[in-house]
């Protein structure tokens, strides 16, 4: 489900739009106060933002500039809505780098179509992005969150870790190698970290970047790593003899719940017709490890059973992707050397002889057809995909 943020104090216009988005299976978060929107977007990462230009508390232009300066939201597509029809006003907005500009009044159907088109272009751009030089990425099966924290701590680097696990995406912020904040859905930072420590299936991407956030995680890296290792060990022990977390399960015809605990009954109630195991864990009000223990118990007692459906594989063609990438990329030693240079070079240093000649704006391709601004941002923040061996080599060199 795509997450849309609407910021507009004209309720007569925006409420029908909100309703239409919800009918199309978008999750809509609506703000009629730009100050509240600004505060929320420091911790919320939507898929797209639609914002009125003329807002009473914070001007739309100022809000856009601030969000573009934040690591988490600088690549989120942004559309301005405005009643201003003057060409100069539209040019001013487009010059800021906004992805689209819609003049009101405008039909809801047109807005929906333009949102879908923009999101489709972004997906296509992400699929064809070139390997980056300012970060690295990989698979959580090979390198979990504890490993990543230890690696970045050695280099004392500031970075944003983006972790993807099934349908969930979380962010972990490190400043000078120290974990300072984490976001995942609506969880508090410390609980978000606890959940992400158990993610041993999925993908990660590390973006080297300066971090300007207040510290919300008070524990030291040493304390966090100790907690993380303990949780991973407990998680893996419970997972033994369990099917994959994306296995679809359903309730059996057993209806005698007298022998079940209150927690078991509650978790069983979250299953309607069928559900994936990881969805049950996310819906549970208990700790993830406790939820997994309960699910294991319900399967063993026969209150849950696997369905006959094909189970989804999160590591979709992972080996094939690695082989394809390896055939097109530089050698491992060259790739590691490039990353090591990135670890030790200051971000404000420019390598000699690497400047590209500037191109006049009128010579650039059409923005809407080729999504120029978005490709520019992708080129700035792309990631090199690394194997576990390469990541371990980086850690060795940092010691």
C-alpha cells in the first residue's frame, strides 16, 4: 500500500481527493496545518507528498526545501498544488526541483493519473539506476543490522541504513559511527531497533551522509550490539523447525480454546481467513520474539496450519541478480578500494580531474519524459551491492 501525505488547508478540495486515494488503496495521511506536517515528516517517510504552495504557517516552498535537505525525505516525490496560475509562479516552483505542479481547480481523476504516472516513472528509474559510489547495499541474510552497526562504527561514519523486510521498511541513523535514531512505522525508536535486529531476511542499503537529527537512542553501540546478538540468537532458536515467515497459514477447525493462554487466543484472533506468519507478528501487541513463540505453539497444538498455496520467496532470484551484477561491475578489490576511499575522504573534498563540464539547462532532456531531477538524485545516492566477503574485507581494513 502506497503512503500519500496531503498538506492543504482547503478541506472542501482535499477531502474528496483523500477519499479517492483511499478508494484506490492508498494510505492517506492528511494535514491541514503545515507546522504539524513538518514535524511529522521528520519521522515519517511517505511514497509521495502533495502540498499546497500557499500555506499560513510555513510556505510550501520553505517546507519543500527543508524536506529536500533531510536524508530520509530528499528523494520522496513532491507535487505542488496551487491556485496561482501565473507562469512566473509555476517556474519558481519548478526551479526548486519539485517533481510536478498542478493548478487548482483540477479534476481528481487528473491528479490521480499524474500521481500514478510519477510513481511509475520512479519505479522505472530505480530499476535502471547505475551502481553508486556513495554507499553500499546487500542482503540481510549475509549481513544483519548488528554486522552493519559494527562496520560503520569502525569507520566512525555518518550514514543512513535502510532495511527492507517483507513489506516493511525501517531506517537507522548513525552519526560518527554511533546509532542515534531509528524509525519503523509508528514504533518508538528503541522498539523499532529491537524489531529490526531480528530481520535476517531482506535487503539493506547504506547511504553515507551527514546526519542532522536529535539523538533519541540513549544506549551506546556496545549495549545495542549486545541486545541485538541476544535477540538474533533467541530468534534463530525459535525459528528452528518453523516454516518460512512468508508462509501462509490459516486457522484449523479446532474451536476449543480452553487450553490456550490469553496471548495465544489474542494472536489467533488476528487471523481472519489466512495470513502470513510475519503479518501475524507485526499485528501482535507482544514483543516479536514472544509472538514467534506463540505462533510456533499454535502450529504445534494444531490451531494453525499451512495452506496449500505456493509460498513467497523474499530473496527473489537473488543469486541470479548477483551473477548479473558481477558480470557488469568492477572487480571486488576495485569496488572495496572505492568504498574505502569514500570512508576516509571528507564529503566536501572533490577528487582531482573528476569535474564534469556544466551543461546548459536548455540542453537537458525534458523533465517529464526522462525524470531528470530524479535521475540526478539517484546518481548522487546510488549504492554498490556487496557480498558478505567484501563487507568483511572492509571491516578488516578499518581495524
